[in-house]
C-alpha cells in the first residue's frame, strides 16, 4: 500500500523558489527607480517646506530671516537676524543642487543667501535639484510674495524672468 503524506516534494519547493527569484529580479529595477524617485520628491518637498517656514517665521516674528544654501555641502540652514541657527537640513546623498539663481543671476559661489522679509517678500531664488540618475526637479521662490513652488520636468512657468533678467 502506497500512502502519500501531505506536503510538498523537494522539486516542487525548488521550482516555486526559482519562480519567486526570477520574479524578484524582474521587479527589482522598476521598484528601485520608483523608490529613488519618491525619495527625491520627498527631499524637494522638504526644501520647499523649509523655505515656506522661513517666510512664515519672518512674517510672524516681524524680522528678516536668512536661508543659507551651500551647493557643495548640499545643505540649507535658516538663521534669525541675530545669526542663530533655527533649522538645518541636509540633502539626501544622491541628490545635489546643480543650479542656483538668485535675483535672476546664476550663483557661481558655493554659498547663497536668500532673505525673507517681514512683509512676505524675499530675494528671489530658483534652484535645480538633480538626482544622480539624471532626474531633475526645480523650485522657485517668488520675489514679491515669497511663496515657493516646485516645478516638475517640462512644466512651464519656471524658465521665465528668473533665468532671463
């Protein structure tokens, strides 16, 4: 009498594991690209939020606030008028500032200072943030309102007077 026990044979388990491995190898690159894209978008949203925070802090405290962007270090620091650091943020290591424009002019220096004033205005800044994969996102802070906006690749409204003074 041949009774078969419940369960899977060794061959069945190996076949299922091989199918899972192939599926994982096929799915990994698109999943990784999606995760990198999400991480970059998150970092750019954080930059925009910090610029908005500086504007709101300036208006609430009725004092000028400085935001220092350092291109090579890939960081941003917000200072009050007494020179005290209020907030610090470092970019995700796979992204960098590739272009900074202040009041319509390209900034060649490593350090850029953006000023936010109590009436809501700011020194206009535009920046291009690039991921090592080549994907870029752009931010622009309006001179008159101090509002910051993120521009997706190809979206109109970024390449205007900020680049053509």
